[in-house]
C-alpha cells in the first residue's frame, strides 16, 4: 500500500531522485525559468516553494537550511534569501507557475515550463 507516500519515484533510487530535485531546483533558482517534463515540474514546485518560504526569514539559519537542501550550495541559497524571497514577502505561497507545452517529439513526454511568478 502507498498510504502517506505521495512523492514521485521517477524510476530512480532515492539518492538519484534527491540529486535530480536538487539540480532542478538549482537550475530554477539560477535561471528563473526551466523547461522539463510535466511530472518533474509538478514535483519540483513544492520543493522550491518551501525553500522560498524558509528564505523569507532572512537569517543565518535559513541560509544554512536552504544550502543544505540544495546540496551545500551557498551561492544559490544566498540568491534565494537576498533576491527571490524579498519579492514574495507579502505573498502567502504560490511563488511558481507551471505552463504546459506540446509533447516532446522524441518520446511524447508531456513538457512544461516552471518559472517564478
């Protein structure tokens, strides 16, 4: 049974899946917008929104927690706390949007763009 087990597996083991989410989150933080498959974008959304919510505290503990969630990457954590989180100080969640695209030609995978609002 899969009770209380809603995270997507993506056909990967846990360590590889965590690395995938971290790399997608880092790319989104750096670029502001990325195009990926729709299931990956849907799984990435709560991961990144939690980071932005943590970053709204703007203290050392928040920076360290964000860096830890991103695999020890301080520059991306700094960008979340200093640039991204202040833009959403008055917003109660919903920092990202997912825009659907046509399926990928090679394998027909549903594609989507995830970006900061």
